[in-house]
């Protein structure tokens, strides 16, 4: 965090325009969202896309959030999302071989296209959508810098290219709860035990990018 930053407990609210998609109750993570926009601002969209494809080394973003640490681990002080879901539904997306494009672009001598596997495989995949008016996170950080990073973020969660997860607006307010920010989130077992926090345990990425094995620890998960 830069010098002169004002660090305080905050509430971040995403006012949703429609349903969003998340694979688990602890997503989307606000530190992951902030990290994406911080790195995109610093390095550009193409650089970021290469990293997502695994074609460059992992680079961590410096975020306008306070940190917690325990032993060799550290993570940002930000809660898991707090959501009152009004409705959940599953939407399916279908992928079929494009006969019209095939007739136009495939070599004339092509006799058969494999659609049971490979790049032209026919598929049907479902994603769970969560319908809510807002998603809330408690954090400890710098309100002005958080607002600046989020002003370009207009969608969250899976399916933004299909119009899902649209954010109508962000609000960052100075009435957050530091305890929620610090403890209502996946916590390394040793840190959780030290603070009397119990719950189910699973391997989790404690800071972005959470998919990287170096950032994954056995964590006590929030209820």
C-alpha cells in the first residue's frame, strides 16, 4: 500500500443489474477483483491475458488493503462475499458444429468432422446463476484507491461475455467491520485456531491468484 494511504474498515457494495455466477459460496473474492484491475492498469490487457494462459510467471498485485499474516503466510484483510440470494437457477449453454461455416471454410475434400471429441466437440454445460440486488464485502483498506480501481469494473463472476454479472454501480462506505473483514473468510488453520475459529477445512487460495499452488493452504472456511 502506498504512502499516505488512509486505512480504515470499509464496506464495499456491488449493486447488481442481473444474476451472477460463482462456483462456491466464497466467490467472487474482492481481493481477486481488485488484483485484476490493478495488474491490468499497470501492465495492460494483453500482458494479463498471457498470464491467464500460463505463458508468463505469476506476478502479485499490490492492493490498497491491509494485511494479516501467520508464520510464512500472509493475506489481505477482506471478507468473503456476503449475499442474500433471492433465487438460484441453472442455465445451460450449447455448443454445436457450425455447418454453414464448415461449408464455407473447410477444404472441399473434407468428408467427416469429429464432433464427439476434439476442437469441434458438441457440448452442453450448465452454470448456476445467483440472483441478488447486491453483494457486500467488508475490508480494511484505502477507500479512495479502492473506488478508483473499481470504477472500470462493470461485471463480476463467470459469464460476463454473455451479459451476466453486470454491476450497476459500486459503493465504498466507511462503516465496515474490521472483525468481519479479518475473520469471515478462509483462514489458515493455525491462525484460525489462534483466534478460536472453527469450521470445515479445505485447501484454498488465501490471496490472488488463488489457483496458484504456492498460495493455497489448508484453511478453516467461513460458515
